[in-house]
């Protein structure tokens, strides 16, 4: 039970962070991305508890388009990690010396 609550808390905190970042990126979204035709399908399975968390979040923030929200959330997470893990000439330990 404790493990489920811990996962729920972590998932909710992560989703809220990503939602805030999406709102920041929403204004800078280029026309190319919004007009692109999508042909590829991505499928994800979740359990009942995860689905209740996601549905509650979408209801709380008034998000009606779940597909768009999932796509933007996933891409915002990827962009954030790519910005953090940009290539450098030296590793972090060498740069801190």
C-alpha cells in the first residue's frame, strides 16, 4: 500500500512539473509542429490506479484532449532531458575542478 501511495505522489508531482513546462512551451510552439500530419501511432498501457490518477489530473486542470496532452507531455519531458544532457567536451567532474 505504501509503495502505491509513493508512486502516486511521485507520478502526480512529475505530471504537474511537466504540465507547468508545457504551459511555458505552448506559446513558443512553432507552426510546423501544430500543422504536421501525424501517421505514427504510439500505444501505452497503464493499470487501473495509474488511469485514475491521469483522469483525475485531466479533470482537475480541464484538459479535454487526452491525446494532445499525452503527446505534449512526452515531448516536453524529452526536450527537457535533451537540454540537460547536451554534449560537452569534458565530463562534469572535469569541469568542476
